[in-house]
C-alpha cells in the first residue's frame, strides 16, 4: 500500500513541477490518508513529499511550501525516520 501512495506523491511532485498550485495540498492530503488507513510512510514517502514542497516553492508557493517542508521534517522525526540528505 505504501508503494501506491508513494506513486501518488510522485505524481504530485510532477504536477508541482508543472506549476499546479494544488499539488502541495493534494500531496499533504495523500500523506494524511496514508496514515489514516494504517500505512506507515517510509523514507521514500517523506523524500517525495519534500520534493513536492521544493517544487511548489519553485512554482511560486514560496513561504507556505517552506513551512510545509519544516512540517515534513517534524513528521519524519515523529516517525523515527532519519533524513538521508
């Protein structure tokens, strides 16, 4: 199940790179649904969500994307997952 959600997150990153303003919100919703349904996000999940934040910032969401990136790091710590870069 995690692999499927990671695919959805990756598609959100692609949408963000194409300037879709709703990509970040969609990715955050997907991550929430993943957790609600009992799937445990892994390092790939968090790295992909961070990628959505970065691409959303580059596409013009700036400050909100940075705030969300910090939230992703906090979520990783809460999940006992160490960032790899």
